[in-house]
C-alpha cells in the first residue's frame, strides 16, 4: 500500500477518535495519551507526550484546526528527542519514514491514538523496526495545517540508543 493512502486511513481514523467526547469508550486496544495509562516513563531529556497531548482542536470550515499551548509552540524547529512505539508506513524491517505513537499498537490495523499521540518521523538512516519503545532525535515541526491532519513531525531524525 502506498504511503499516502495508508497515512490517510490512519489519520482519518485518528481524527475521528480525536472528536469523540471524553469518557466514551473506543473499544479494546484504544489508549488515549491523556488517560492515566502511561506505558512510557517520563524523562527530563525527552519531550513528554503529556505536553504534546495538551493541544486542543476545533472544527473550522470542514477541517479540524489545532491550537497549541505556548510550551509546545516553543518547540517548533528545535532539536528534540521523542520516545514512542514505531508504526511502519511501508514494508520492511528498516524504516526511514514511520509514525511514532505514544502507546503501543495493539493490532496491525488499529490507530492507537489521535493526532495528539502521533509524530511523523523521517530519519537520515533507516531504523530497525521493533515492538519496544524507540527514541528519535531530530528537528520537531509543530504543524498548524497539515494536509494529512498530523500535528507533529520530526525531520532529519536519528535513532538514539
């Protein structure tokens, strides 16, 4: 499946989840990054998912428009580290373009979080796919009007051991 169509499916589902009123169940396997379930430990040297998930969204002219708190906006175009779980966008055991999720994926066709819990990642060198959390360092872009509905992107990234 081509990246654009796979990404479009993932983000359409994520946008639908993001619009669901708080407290409504999403079924087995869904974990909202704002929930008390935190599979990743908070670390001072890594941008926290708690911070990234503080974005709010409103419907405006047939699209969802994010509003980022000042602390998130201050990270735009800064080199940061983000930790999360890989969601490959193409086949292969090494990935240079993937989504990083705040929670582990529980099934191969489920979106584990809304756009506030996903970061698109592009790395300079391929990163071996793993089910374990990975740390990626790169330049963070805070996206105000992404055509795919993403809120965050890490560019020129590299895996950190």
